[in-house]
C-alpha cells in the first residue's frame, strides 16, 4: 500500500509545481460509477468442462467506482490521478467432481496515473482519450484457499463529456485495465491465484472544475 501513497504524493507535487508555475488552467475533481465485463469462464478453473464439472461466472454486472483529480497542462491535455476500485474482477461458482459446490472470488483495487486528451465537438461536448498506468492489488479467496498479488499494468480509455456549465460536467466512458493477476485461471490444478485477465469497465461520472 505504501507504493500507492508514494505515487499519490509524487502526482500532488507535480500538480502543485504546475499550479505555482503560473498556469492559467484550473484543476478538477470527479467521481464515477459503473460495471465490469465478465471474465471468460475458461479462466475460472482448469476443471471446468472436464467430465461433469461446470462453472458459472457471476461477475458480469458487478459495481466499480472511481474518484480522481486532474490538472490541465494545456487546453487539451491533463495529468490525472485516481483511485479505482473494480470490486469483483472474477467470481466463480463451480459444480466440481467429488467436491460439491466450489466458490471463489477476486477483488481488485488500486491507483491510476495517466494523461487525458480531449477534443471539443461542440461548445459543450468533448470526446476524450486516456492512457496511463494502474498500480493494482488483487486478492483471490476460494473454497480451496486464497492468494494476494500486486503489480503495475497499462490502462486506456475513451469517452464523451458534456459541460453543463463552467463548473459542472458529466461524462460516460469505457476503460480497459490490462493483466490484473498472475496466473491463467483463478484455480489451476488445485492452485489458487489471481487471474491474469483484462477487465473492461463502463461508467458514468460527474466532474467539478475549480
């Protein structure tokens, strides 16, 4: 968790240096909520589909949320720091041979740091793209045991924003977080681990410009 605070502190110092350097652009904060797409059922357990063993992915409409702050570098580019909780990035319910019902889940959260670029379409509507890094921590808990992994992965995003007035705006977007685990399946040959899976998140949010 200390690396999260190091990253946050570095970003705050960067934003402060930009502000006191005389930039004419104002910082902003925001929050968004959404849901994640499901992982492939073949990535849940090596036993799925073998004999009478079947798996169900329960995580295709789970909540995700994010809070963030940014500072414009120019009229089109901004540096942005955020905290993203993807909640469940995998959930498993397996009818396993000789075991009964096997259950498991993986939760992922972390800090994002990146660059956002926007292009005005009208006076009130912008489209935007994002490129950055996600410093994540994933925890897996199953009937067979648990695992805890962390790492840093790339993230990208696209969206559209509507400026209600000079202070308030709303947005809707898509973000992809890459490789949020360390092994091919949640349960692989009886070993529990975090799933090395790309997660897509669709969200809506609210911005406040200072």
